[in-house]
């Protein structure tokens, strides 16, 4: 078994670690060759462009021994109501024919969007399981609350 995941702000990383420990599985972090911006809004904008153009950003690394695994737990956040472009890159770069693909997804409260359809179309020969999804903290909410507080405290000083 392999646990492969992409996580920008850490929510999906926590789930990946839990699955890895519970199943005694190897854990592989899917990273882009060029990191996404630190800034949330810049990331949203870039992700939107990549989604709309169908761009598949380059991976920092591939799983060297994919043939050794029968079951892949694949974790990612929902970005722009779908799977992040980097997940398409990951699926295109590896042959998952005949393997069991178990998605685990975190989202900010708006659900899975069309992410399942993306997995089914980019990895058509994998056996796609239902997997796991949960709502997790959204950076936008944190950003709005902190900005409000900073604005209010600037007004007082
Ligand atoms: C670029 C971007 C786009 C997002 N789009 C959505 C969305 O369409 N629907 C949603 O419910 N949450 C959305 N979110 C929130 C994330 O899915 C959620 O916070 C997730 O748990 C982040 O996982 P991570 O910490 O592993 O990166 C978005 C977050 C980012 C950074």
C-alpha cells in the first residue's frame, strides 16, 4: 500500500499520516516542481488558471517503485471545486492500471465538486473506491478573521 498526498496548508497531510500509521503504509508527498505561492489569494488565482487551461504542472518527483503497490490512497484538497491540477499531473505520470485507488479528500465546506470524475477520467484503468472526505479548516476564513482583527487593532492604536 502507498499513501500519496498533496497538501498546501497541512489539512490533508494530517489525514495522510493517520492512514499511513494505521495501515503501516509508505507515505509519499506529491510536490510541484515549482512551489505554489505562500499567499492564499495568489494560489487561488494560479490554481484557477491551471484548472481552466487544463495545465498539468510539473512534479518535483515521481514514485520510483509504483509497480510494488496494489493499493494507492490518494489524498488532496479540493481546489476550485475539483482536484488540484497537480493531482492530474500525478495520475498522468504513473500507470495505475489494475490498482485500487482510494481517494481521501479535505475541503472547505463546499464538497467534492467534480473531483471523482477527474480521477475516473485521468486514471480510467484504476479501480476507484469511494474513499473518504471531510471538511477541514479553510485558510480563507482564518485570513478574513486575522485581517479583521489587524484592521480593528490598527484603528485603535
Ligand atoms: C486554491 C484553493 C482553492 C480552494 N477551493 C475550494 C473549493 O472550491 N471548495 C472548497 O470546499 N474548499 C476549497 N478550498 C479549501 C481547501 O480545500 C481546504 O482548506 C483543504 O482542507 C486544504 O487542504 P490542505 O491544508 O491539505 O492544503 C480551496 C483552497 C485553496 C488553497
